[in-house]
């Protein structure tokens, strides 16, 4: 087998516990759900999972370790991520009151935003390198193991983050019938994105 069944059995609950822990991905889906509605939030969750698969693929190929060993590269990725989150915060602030059935952004764009937010977070690179290798059997093919464990994390994250985003999106859509509430949702979403940007900006490399 590609993966040791006992390792997989140990990884699944550990990965689920991590998925259930509130973090940047969950908060991003929450903010996007409030801003744009359930479908874009679900698409953003799928984008985050896709970005996560890119990270585990790079880790399995050994490229992530090379990137993590270069502080300048990590800093460039980090500040690109900060800039992108602040841009999303600005876009949320400019959100006008909408009809309940009027989407703020397309599903495709929400997916791309999720991918970019995940790829531009160097903490994900460091997390993958610190967590996944603990379950890797060096006597087996390395990349396929990374991909399988990454898929477990991606599926769990998609379901949990997507559920958070869909719930927030349903709530947001009900409240957008009021211009005052719509404006408040824009401010709430912008605050979440700005807080994520600040968290990323203050990130300390371990």
C-alpha cells in the first residue's frame, strides 16, 4: 500500500482536529460568506483546499523545504499575502447594499481568492513541513504519501470551512435586505480580512 494503514488511521483524527481549530482559513471563509453569500464562500473553501494540495505537493517534491530555508522568500510571500488581504478588506468596505439574490462576486473569483489567500500564507508551508512528515514512512514513495495526507486535510477543511462560510453567507443574505445591515456586514468582513492581514504581518518564524 502507498500509505501505512496505521499511520492513516492516526492521521485522520489529528487532521480533523486541526480542521476544527479556528484559524485563518476558517475566518477567511466566515468573512467571505458575510460579504458575498453561501456559494462564493463554498467556492472559496474549495480554493483553500486546492491551495493546500499545492503546498503538500511542493513539500513532497522537497521544494517547500528549500523555500522555508530562505527567510527572504518567506518574507516576500508573507507581505504579498498581507497586501492581498488588505485589498480584500478594502473591497469589502466598498460593498454596496445588495438585493438578497444579487451575488457580490462570481464563484470562480471566490475560488481564486481562496487559492491565493492559502498560497500566500507562509505559515501553511511551515505547518505542512512540521506536521505531515511525522506520518511519512521513509521506506515508501514520499510524494504519494504527502498527496494522500494532504487530501485528507483538504477534504476535511473544505467541509468544515465551507460549512462556516455557508452559514455566514445565509445569515448575511438575510440581513442585506437592510442597507444599514449590509453596510455593517461590509465593515465586519473588512475587519476580519484586516485582522488576518495583521496576524500574517506579525507572524514570527519558528
